């Protein structure tokens, strides 16, 4: 990819309308599917939770809440989709794959593999990669010091 190619896709206006709708659909799935399963547990906890289970629940609640912003600002919230892709990929590669290879993948964890794979594939398909490359990889970063 050349710098000239990237310059033509550096603004959110360069993301196609179809891609914007696809992104909004993915944010909506997060709000509805993730939110409907975690927010009742957050608002009406039935028991105390182990530390990491509580952390995971809080993470998913935050993901679903921030995804609501993605409905209005799909491009500005693209880091949320990137985060979603990365955490699913890390889980699949660092948790599910080693357990599966060792033959110790429980049925509960095995049931999570398919949704994680589907979600990761949807993220890969929906994320506007040219925009991400132009704005997060090749654009100069923010300054580290205050202006004098």
C-alpha cells in the first residue's frame, strides 16, 4: 500500500456507506446480544462473583455500553471493534487452542469457541482496514510534550 493510496482514505468520509451500516449492525449486535446477557447481572447481582468473573462481566458491560456510541459514531468508535477483534483472537489462540490441542477443552469453553470465531470473522470483515492503516499505523502520532 503506497502513501498515495492511504492519503485517499484518511477521513471518515472515505468509508463507504455500506461499511458504515455493517459497522452499525455489529455495534447493534453488541448492544443487544452482549448487553442483554450482562446488564441484568450487573444491575441485579444474585451472588458475589470471583474476581476475574466480575472483571469479565464489567468488561462486557462496558463493551455493550460503548457500542451504543458506535451506532451514532461508527468510525470514531472503530478502536472498540479493534479491541473486540484482539481480545477474541487472544482468547482463541492463548486459551482455546492450547486446551483443545491438549484434549482438555471443557464443554463450557468449547461452546464459546464458535461465537468467538464468528465474532472475530465479523470484526475482520467490518473494520475499515484502509482507514485504520491510514489513521493508526501511518499517520504521525500525537505529541508527548506540551507546546512551549
